[in-house]
C-alpha cells in the first residue's frame, strides 16, 4: 500500500466520520424540535431556527453522500 492509497483511505474515513456526525446532529435537532412542539410552550422563533439548521444539515449530508457515491454510467 503506497502513500496515495493511505491518504485516500484516510480521506474516505474522515468523510464517513463527518457524514455520521452530520446525521447524528440532524437526528438530534429533529428530536429537539419534536420535544419543543410537544411541550405546548413553544418559542416559534427558536423552532424556525432549528428547522432552518436542520435543512442546512440535510443539504450538507446530501453533498457528502453524493461525493461518496461513485457515478455509474449504465
């Protein structure tokens, strides 16, 4: 295994780790939004900010997934 392959493996591992972290944060926000809405005493501005952040995270997840998925031309 040469240095290029090692570097590529490390890059892949870092991207997968980043993807997992983004997914976890996205799930956490979803749970927090649901909990806020169920309490009845809701701060709509806070919920809107969390929803916006959740969408940003979803976009980042999609970009990382696209980068990690090879293009297959059929």
